[in-house]
C-alpha cells in the first residue's frame, strides 16, 4: 500500500476543492442559510483516529459531503451578529496566503507578509481617519484587538504610577480605574479579565436602561480620582442598535483629566468611510487607541482584526520579546507588537481587498448597507405587527414582533419563540437580544452580497413566522 501522504497530491487536492468551492459559492445566495438536516450532516464526521489514513482525496471528499451542513454565513442572508462575507479579492488572497504558508512574525520570517501588513495598516488608518503617525498591528479579531490596545493602556497607566507592570507585575499597585457606558462589549471586558484588570472593575456610567453614556457622571468619576490616571472605554457601534458613545466629548474629558481613551469600534469604526455617518466617530482621532474587525465590514475571511495606538512604544513592553535565535531589532516585527508570535499573514488578504476596491468601493458598500438598514426600518414602521425599538444610525435595526393583546413577559416569550423558529426555518438567520428590557431582533447588514430582496425576505419571514407563533399561543 502506498503512503497516503504524497507530495503530488497538492495540485489535485486544490483543483478538487476549488471546484467544490465554486459550486458552493454559485448557490450561496439562494440556498437556505441553515440546511434542514445540518445537524445530522455534520454529525456524520465521527469515528476514531485511523491507524492508517485513507489518503488526501478520500478525506477531502468526506469533508465536502459534511460541508452540506455548513451554515451559509458567507451568503447575503446571514444577519446574525455582525458578520461580513469575503470579497472575491480577499477570498482568493486568503487561499494564496495558505499556499504561501508565511509566518508574519517579523520581516526576516516573511518579508511579504510584513510589508503587506505595514501597507494594510497605513491604508486602514487613512480609511478610518486616524493619524498616520499611529502604530498598529493585525490581530485575530476584535477581542484580541481590544486585548492588545488595553494592554498598551495598562502599561501607560502603571507607568504613571512609576512601575513597569510588564516587567515587575502588578504587586503593590492599586486597582485600575476603568470607566465606560453601558454599551461596553463583552469582548472588552473579556480582554480586561485576561489582563488581570478584571471584568467587574468597570464602572458603567449609564443614564438609561439602554446604556447610553452619562457624561456628567463620567466627569464626576474622573474628578473623584484626584489626578490619578484612568482608562476610559468609548464604544463606536453598540451591538443591539448600532448606537455610539459621544466620542468627542469623551476625548475632551480624557484630555482634561489624566485618562487613556480607548475606542472599541469593531464595526462602527467603518462609519468613518461615508460622509453620511462620519460624524458618529468624530473624536476618535483624539483617542489613545482604537480597534476594529476585518471579518465584519471589511469583508475579509475569518479571522482578522486591527488594533491601533497613538504611541506604538506602549505595545513593546507587553508584547516584545527576544532570544538569540530570533531576528535582531531593526526591521519590523509585528510579532513583538501583539499577542501572537506565530502569525498568519493576514495583511495579504487585507491589502488585496483594499487594493482591489479602494476607498470608493468601500464607501459604496457601506452606504448601500446603510440604505438597506433604512429599508428594513421603513418596512418595520409600516407593519402594524412590528415595532421598532431604536433609531437606526448605522447598519443594525432593533425591532420586535407585537400582538395587540400581549405585553411584557408574554410578548418577550413570543419573540423568543419566533427567534427560535427563524433559526430552525433557515431561510434567513437572525437571533434575538435584550434591548431596553425587551426581547428583540437585531439584524446587522454587513455582507457585500446582501440586496434589497434579501432584507425584504427577512421582514417577510419575521411576519410569517410571527403570525404562526402568535396563532399557536
């Protein structure tokens, strides 16, 4: 029997997978987002580790068969969370990245990966209106981007106390004051937990049950510190309705009091791309750090994020390292600016999509998505069975189904059942959330393929399944 691992399998395997991917993408706009038998199909991937493998093509054939149960998250009707697709340029470049198999740790380990990461970061800063002198690094996504930026903030904070926290640790230091609105995202609090600052240390200064920032309370909290440094987290694009903290007034307060302003703009930072929404992120250029996701509105494959800091020097203490076998200082080393040492060359796909479509291409896509969100809002407002719960500043529409004789917990229960029915139905994909104490839907428009027909289908299905579940009660 021949060895199942053969060098000449690569070309045949790539041709086979390319053909299967072409088949999948050709139907991704029409197929159900959740196939009816998806659970059973993926459960077929079972069994023990084989003693002797079945070979490349058999393994790939089994994988392709099981992929019939994959969610259509690359398609235009996946409105759950804020998930983009992959532009043609990003998808092809990402495939090529796997073939090149680069470790973008440093220039010596990947001149191509390092150069394209550098260019990608420069172009992204230009796209977002961030100062060109800022430093940055690509990460796996918003969680690690928040971790990276907040690690820089933690070093800055400890430095204000005369301590190198990354060399000596936090012994003897007081708790880190972290202030935000009720909009702070769980990825930011997870990052705070990983950094040893703690999830529960965040003071959420909200003026209502939605979570909007109380600026007066923020200033009072900063004043109470009597000049001691603090970290303030501003939120650009709250996940339930796409709302924004008032970044410019927050920046003014952080400049008046000794505070590091970090802006979590996982998808909201893309508001800067269009003149229609750029005012929402006015003030981000005055922050100390900001982050965004690539696999959201940039529409590059998972996983990709960006962390930017006003002063790159604050990234070196938490993430820099050296050894005799590693490249000497001098040439760029993004592995010393972020959590990972072994790093996928994410800059290749980011560079390719920005090179392919440019500023105008992304402005057109963002503005088209803004219009699609407004289309959903208009349909919700015109349907007696639906109720919009928030304004629509960006690409998320927060609404619920309503029945005239229901209110409170019973109406919440109905919307929860409708949400479960939508996911089971599978024609579109959108989940529920809690907003202002109410169970609601929050479809997000961020896939480059999404059209008017797709968002119309979403509303139609909510009405259809809502009527069905209301009748069943």
